[in-house]
C-alpha cells in the first residue's frame, strides 16, 4: 500500500528519468538531483525498489538507474 507522499515521489523519479538528456545516476545521484533531505532517503529507496520490482526501472552498469526500454509489441 503506497501513500500519497510515495506516489508523489514516484512521479518525481519518473519525470526525472524521462527527461531529455537524462544520464543514468546512482541512488545517491538521483536523491541529490531530486533535492531529497536525509530523512526522506529511506522512503526514496523503497519507492525506487518498487519501481525496479515492477520492471519500470533498471539498475544497470555502475549501479545507475534508467527506465526500462519497452520493446514494440
């Protein structure tokens, strides 16, 4: 069950990853760009883990996150 705060954070992460010119970032890099204070980092890690479990994002080379590429169906 997700909270409104989790949904908002999830949307912020997805907007960043979809943005033009996005270069893959680590968890720390994403949190820094999103301007997350230290007390929100645990919730952020949970949101990112959820996106990864759903197959929306991938943790690739050097632990950097990207959107999963959709194959045309």
